[in-house]
C-alpha cells in the first residue's frame, strides 16, 4: 500500500496511527522481554501473544444487566486503596455510581436491584490501558467490545481522530458500549513527518495555531512526536499550559529526556530518549548505569512526570509473526484492525530485543522503587499487539520486572486515574466512584494471571457476564 492510500486510510477512517516512526521498531528507544512468557509470575514458556480469559463458573450471575440498581452481595472487596481484601461485603451500584459499601447487615439491597452473588468471588476496579491505537471504520466498534472482554474499562487513545471523539462521547452518554475513552490529538510533528496524518508545524505561529485547533476540536491531550524542533516544542508546551491541556507523547529527537521532563511534559511514552540517561552505552544495550539513571529519576520525581513504558510492543519480533497471527486473539479483533496489523508499516522488527527487554524491566523496577509515576499501556494496534487482551501481557511484564501483582494492579488502576485527573471518580472501589468493575473467581494478588479469571465486567454501571462478552465478540 502506498503513502497516498495510507494517508487516506488514516484521515478517512480515523485511524489512530502507531507510535512508530523510524526503522519499523515503534520509534521508541525501548525493549522488552522478547515475548514467549506466560502471563503468570513464573515466566515459563507459553503461547506467543496474549492469553484469552479462562472459563469460570458464572452461577447466580445475570448474563447482562442494565438495571438502575445492581448489588454485589457477599463479595471479597479488592478496593485497591491498599493491599487489604475485605470479605463478605455488599457493593451497591445505582445509575452507574457506587452508592454503598459495607457488611451484609449494614447495606440494604433495594427490592428492585439485580443481585450478583459474590460468594467466593473478588471485586476490583476495571483495568486501564493507557496507550492504544484504534481504527474507526465500519467494524471498528468491535474492538471496543474486545477491550471490555479483556477487563479493560478505561482506554487512552494515543493518536485521535474525529471518529474517536464521537466514540468517546457516545460511550459517555450510554449510546455505545465500550471502555471510557480519553483521546489524544494527532501527533504534532516536524517536517518531514513519519506518519502522513501528522499535524506538521514549521513556525511558531503554526505551532500555536495547531494547539488551539486541537483544543477546539475537543481532544483531551496534545500529543508531541519525534521530529519536532526544540523551539517549536517549547511553544507547544507554553500554549498548551495557557489553555490548560496536558502534553503527552514521545520525546522529540531534538532534545533529551531531561529537557522534556524539565519542560513539564506530562507523560513520556516508551521511555523515549531515556537510554542516554540510563545505560552504559547510551542505547538499549550494555547495562544500566545506576548513577546516570538516579539523576533522571530525581528529575522525574521533582516534576511529577508520568511514564508509560509499553513493554509488550517491544516483545514483538518478525520471527514471531506467524505465531502471533495464529493466536486466537487475532481472530477476535475487527477486520479493519487485522488489515492494519498486517500492513507493512506496522510490522515488528527483525532484530533480537532480549537485551532491550532486560534493561527496560530494570528501569521499570528502579522507577517503581523510587515512587516515580508508572502507567500500564500496551501500544495495541501495532506490531501484533491486540486490543484488550494484550494488557495481560503487559501486566505480566511488570510482574516479571520485579513488581508484585498488587503493585502492578495499582499502576493499572489507581495510577491511571491519577494521571487522567480522575482520582475522585475512578481507580478504586469506593462510594461515589464510577462502577467500572471486574468480578473475579480468585484472588488477583496471589497471581497476576488471576485477573484473567473473570466472572464478568461492569462498565459505567452496565453488567456483562464474561461469557456474554465473549459471545458478543464472536468467541463462542
């Protein structure tokens, strides 16, 4: 497919372009574990690509429910406020908001409520994938259901179009089922751009106008990209601050990660431009230089920078493509997504990424130990990283980096809400918060793979049994 047809696809269908750019390796200076590990804590060899949910008992669970009142009875509460699990709780949801939590004797279940039996089950917040790409086409909404089927109830789309904004608004009004969406602008980029759908800026006036246009269009973030010149990056940061919109994305090649951190970029994706500040070689090879990394960490602590490492996409190599396409998850995504994943622009690289992965995991652990903000994001939509289900690969990568399941799940729930400015409304199971919830059949803190043992998912107060979601996406 030639560039003109790609541009038409991007602009006409609202395709969210990959964060790639340069060398076919995602454009980010990062690596991961090389793939082929299980989603549990042991790292044993398994099928390459994401695991599908495990089949569990759905006794005394409605197939779906859009009732105004829904109660989870006698459930073990995994509120994610700390590592405590509170047994025998009743959680009442009314019109999509949690209105009461307490022991059976302290919460009265209204007579008209649909009751979901939580005996032997665990209720936790839904997962957030903070870095995905999506296609708006005739069947693109299928991928929204795939996200729910994977337990993902919040998504940050990292390269938006008007179709994504429409999805976002329709989901929030209840017209369209799907995860709650937050949508970044198309990439603000220098010349020549890697992606045809970039917003190219060459002058200060163009940079300011571009920021104003994205704000006026209704995007939630301004995204910056690889080729931006430093002076124009500064203008974008300044204009975005004046208009009150966060700046997220890559660290452009014209500057260092330290510069972007000091400038106040809110989120850095893929640990881009980190290698010169983190390794002995200045690339993702050699070993970690602890003294250099400590300096970078201190700057991020000072400025409150969020980091979305996207480890999963860096586990992909060209040698895995045949196995990735035979993974059952491939068959469940939309045909539009399949076409894009199969496109030459979105293929994984041929080089071995194991060293990169080892170093990246060490950086994740170092940032976590220093209490620097981390986010879970997959980069779904490129390099055979599938919508929804690949988040379970990402969770496993964090555990394989040395974090506990609780620490990892806190990043995928509490941290995501904080980075989105939504801590008052999401991230934990608490009165007054949105009812974006997962009901599991076993304790998620004992093994991260247990998050894939879902009895069902609640999104914006609507309940779906896991079997119903799988049927909706054509898995049953």
